[in-house]
């Protein structure tokens, strides 16, 4: 029977409310963990597991971390996907009667952590909530707690699509009602998303959350999310901005796989930023700009007017070269306004944060001036949109000192002249200190001891120190001995005591007053939160535009022209990232022309020739253009594309336990069911994960369907040369190939896209390049030759060449009678299956064989 001490009982009570979190229980200078928490945490954090008596028969497992070093340990746990509840002492232990009162002051989770070494300034850190609003229809909302930016979305699709969309936003925590928790738990776990339950939905200040045109369907999720944040964060969340509803029609939708395949923010190999489009495009000067650029990469526009507006600003930025350079220099001085505002809202901002806010605001008039100086209409408009927040700036200028320290309790935050009483106290303090310096001089003169000094320590206060060798020179009747050191004595005098108390009282009082003045100022800044947030949004956009102009200069980009039709013409297009990575080799530019007459290209060519690079570069051109950025081509005429779907490369989904082929089929299904004639489809080697005929049949059927039903701009690459025959049957399909030539028995890739199908597969050459062992290469050549001989014979003689098989497949819909030949073979098989071998004589067996031969027409 356990008879726990009152403190352990208190612990158990709190823990029962936070069963799914590690409870960091404050005991003096430590956070302690007990019982099961202690055992697990000691393993994960590699800290010593001890135990303590707690009133029970057995000792209680325990481990702890010093409170000042807790942040690192907390981050480690959060990084691994756990929750941490911080339980603090909420009364002064000296005043406590019985056990000190304790309360959980904050629940930290993967979605709500806002500071730490894993928080990259240029990356948003979102938490999301979701609800099912209809069959295969979800509403979700996501928000960056550090900046207060929220977005709401309605998604038509399965729960898998939902999870994938969240994964594309790198969301690590999803807040759901219980019923959805059950449905999503496996999927979420497979994608490392922590599910949290929030049943209640407070009707929180509705107007504030929804000034934008959010449909009713998303109100629930937004409220659920904010309720969860209030419940767990237990502090002011004034910086949460109205959720913006994502109008799908206004944006170019790029599904999760395509974002990955196209390496928009991460490279596929290694998963880091290097090698991604973001890596190429990011020349932003501020963290806010970096985050904005990522948002635009995730969601390019699909509204021609808006795209053209952005392009116009970039054009003007390009023309105003020197002004742009100045603006970029000035932007360097602008701190992360959004996260500063977040800290102000939480009440965790320091004096230094306020001085950074001031420093940033000081830059705004300079930026405005530069923009106006350009005398360019779009830049002038941008300047007019920048609000200098003058009232706030003046307040910060008046209140905050030039170089406030990080600590908020050690003074030096408030500027002289801001508050009369503070000035008085500071004067008294200063005066007292001056008096002491004067006393030091006076005492030296009086005693003739040069080395006499007046010092201060926390225990004894001010003292006069005289080394032992000089003591005989002093008139000790005036001094009272305080402390004896090895080689000196320390004394005080009544006068000194009096001044000391004056100085210390003034000091203490001024620190208390200064802190409260600082908190006041910080509170007052809160009323400017929306204003600063609006400014931050504008500044970050400017930063992105200037970054676009920079990359245009660096990588020879061109302004694309958009039109309302569907034709797409790219002249001498390039894949900018592949080009940048190529390291001095020459990138071969290629054209891509898709028109209403021919909107489907079937691309053939040897492995490694550049088929997928070509397809990717078309998609990347479209994405860059619709972000409002110039594009990597000599000329580009683009339609406004609504969605991009890709099926490129071997994107494995092993976490979800699916085979590569299954993933390929799922992605294809998703593309085919969602695409419209305004979409861009990129299919790379569909069907290669199964047997040749299966694969070919599927590829062809898909092409036919896209060609006649969807009619979207499509690039299709294949190794099945037989498919090139389709050009005869599908009038909008055109064959192109990526050229390669053979030189001295070796393949040379030209990387040039040319009309017509490729005539040869160079697989063995590529294998040779990859240094597959010589005997295998030699043997492969032999086999290839044999196969080609057989193929030749067959085509001269009987019916079943691959090409004709294909034609048969194509026409199978029209000629059902041909299919009827199949059951004959079926009949043969079933007779063989049914024969009773033990009851069959040799003679009967021979007869049976003869009949079979007749059936199959020998
Ligand atoms: N236009 C180009 N100019 C120069 N080099 C190129 C070009 N396109 C591709 N390459 C080079 O060729 C390599 C292979 O390209 P890619 O992966 O597109 O080939 P692929 O034909 O799709 O190959 P596979 O059929 O094996 O998938 C690229 O990594 C790049 O280095």
C-alpha cells in the first residue's frame, strides 16, 4: 500500500492531467521527472536515473535537469516527437504553508515549440488542425505560432491526401477531434505527425479570426486550433492573425509528390536544401523574406493579373539596379519582425527585442525613400504600402536605451529622461558612487596609503581595504573591522554605511521600477501588433522581389509572357538547378512547344540522356513564372496552369508499406482524377515497375485517356519504343527524343531534344559507363544480338512481334471477335488440369495429346 508524501501526491495529481507528456516538475533549481517518465527520459536524454523515497515501500525512480539547462533537453524530447509539460512553483517557497503550489504553465509540443536550435529562421514552423466535413472532404487550418500567420483550406481527397498535404508543409503536429484521431492514427504515425486531441471549440473572438472571406466550413478547424493553443500555451496569443482562406482557383496546386519530385524546397537525395529550387532562388536578406519565398514556392499563383503584377515589380527592381542594391543593404538591418511580434505577444520579449524592433522600423523610411527615388510606378506603389509605424517608433525611441542587455531584470533598458522617478533613483545611485570614489581619494590622502581602495561585495557591502603591510599607517580608531583576508584587512565607517544603504536602496528600487516600466512599454507595443504584422508582410514581399531580381541577373532569366490560352512555348529552356550543379560543363538548352494541335510529347531516348531533366525544366519554368519570377529560358509564352502533376523517378513510400509500382499507380490515379485541360502532366516511364506488356498496356491506355478525355499539356517519357507507334493514332501526340550518338563504341549524350522517336536504346552503354563488370557487359551484348535476330526472324515469319501485339491491344476495343480466340487456349489448359493421370493408360495419354494438338491448331 502506497502512502505517498504530499509532494508526490501533488505530482501524481498533475501528472494525471498530462499523461501523454513528460512532466518537468520544478523542485528548487531542478526540473525532476519521476516514475515511468524518469525511466524513459533517462534513456532518451542519457542522464542518470536515481531514486528517492516518497512514502511508498519502494523508492521512486527519478531523474532531473538543472532548470537553466532545461531548454536543450526539452528540445531533444520535442525533436523526437514527444510532449513536455512544464510544471512550475507558483508561490514563494518561503511563504508556502505545506507543499509549495505548483502548476503546469505550458505544454510544449512539436507544433508549439517556438524557440531553439532546431528553429531555422527562414522556415515556418506550422501546427495544424483538421476536420472531416463530408465524405472525402476535409477542412484544415495551419498556423505558425511564432509569427501568428494562419491559413485555412478545404481539401477534396482521401485522408491519405490530407496527411500528404500536411507533410508537404512539414507539419509535425495535427490537432483533431477524437473520431478523426482513430481514423488517422496509423497514417499520421507513418508520416511522423503527432496527433493531439482537442474536443472543445471555444468561440474565440470570431471577428478577429475571420476578417478574410473564410467559408463557414473552415470556422470549426480554426477555432479548434486556437482553442488548443490557448489551452496548452496558457498565455496571450494576441499576435494570431486572421486565418486566410486558400482559394484554390487563385493558386497553382502542386501535389505532395510533385513538390518532392521537382525538388522545390528539398533535394530528393539527402533531403536538404542544397540542390532544390529554393536553394537557387533564395537571395533574400531577411528571415521573413526566406519564409515568404518558401510559401510562394509551395503556392504559386494561378491568376494572370496577380502574376503580372508581381512580374512588373521584379522588372522595375531589375531596372533600378543601384536602388535595389541600397534597399538590400538596408534590409540587412531589418530583424525578424514577425517573430519579434510573436515574443511581444507572449510576453517573452526582452529589451533587446524592443531595440531590434526599433532598429528595424528605422529602416522603413529609408526603404520608402529609395523606392520612390526610382520613379517607377510599381515601386512607388510598394513604397506607399509601407507603414512606418511612426507612433510605435517614437515610443520605442523615447523609452528604450541604445543597447539594452538580454536580461530584463538588470536594468539599462529604459532610456534616461523617460521617467522622472527612475532618473532620480539613478541620480542617487550615481551620486552615491561618485561620493565613494571621492572618499577613496580622501582616505588615501589622509592615511598616505596609495594602495588603499574601496570595494564592494554582496555579503559585506562597501568596505575600505588596506594591505597588512600598510596597516600601521592608518588611524584605526575611525574604522570598524569587517573582514580579514590573508594579506589585507577590510573596514567600514558609519559614513560609508549610510551611503551604502542609500545606494543600495536606490539601486533596488530602480531595478524594480525599470522592470515594471519595461513591461508597461512591452504591453503598449501589443496594440501595434496588427500594424507591424502588415508591415512585415510587405517588407518580406519586397525582399522576395529583390531576390527574384538578383537571381535573374545571376542566372540569365527572362520575363515570361502569360496569355489566356493553353499553348506553351519555351525557347531554349534550361533546368536552372541542374545547370548550377553542373560545374563548368555546358548545359544544353531545349525548346518545348505544346499547342492545341499538339499538346502531348512522347519522349524517348537512352537512359541518362536527359529525359527527366527536360520534363522537370518545363514544370520548373511554369512554377517560377507563376510565382512572379523570371524564367530560365530565352523566351517563354505560358498559359496559366492550374495544377501540376508529376510521376517522376522512384519516389518510394516505404514508410507507408507500398511497393514502388503501387505508388506509381496511386500517383497516376491521383493525377488523372484531378487534372483539367489547364493542368500540366509529367509522366516519366509509367509502367516500368511491372512486366513489359502490362507496363506498356497501362502506359498506352493512360496516354489515350489523357489525350482524349483530359486534353492537358502532357509530357510522357518511355523506354518502350513500341509506344512511339501511337503517333499514328493519337493526333495531338508528337514523338521527340533526346539525342545521343555512338562514338568508338561508346555512347555520347547530346542532351538535345529532337523531333521523332529515338532509334536505339543505349542501356548497355550506360551500364558500361556505370562500370558494370566486363563479363556481364559482354554477355548482355550477346543476348541482345540473339534477341534482335529472333525479332527479325519473327517479323519476317509469324505474327507476334511486339509492335503488332501493341497494335492488337490498341484495336482490341474495336475488334472484339479477335479476343474470342483466347478461350481456345483456356480450354486446353482446363483439359490438362482435369485429366486423371493415375487412371490413364499410355495409349489414352497419346490420344489425349493428339487432341490437344488439334485444338491449338497444329
Ligand atoms: N540539357 C542538358 N544539358 C546538359 N546536361 C544534361 C542535360 N539534361 C540532362 N543532363 C545531364 O544528364 C543527367 C541525366 O539526366 P536525366 O536524369 O534527365 O536522364 P534520363 O534520360 O531521365 O535518365 P533515365 O532514363 O535513366 O531516368 C543529368 O543529371 C545531367 O547531369
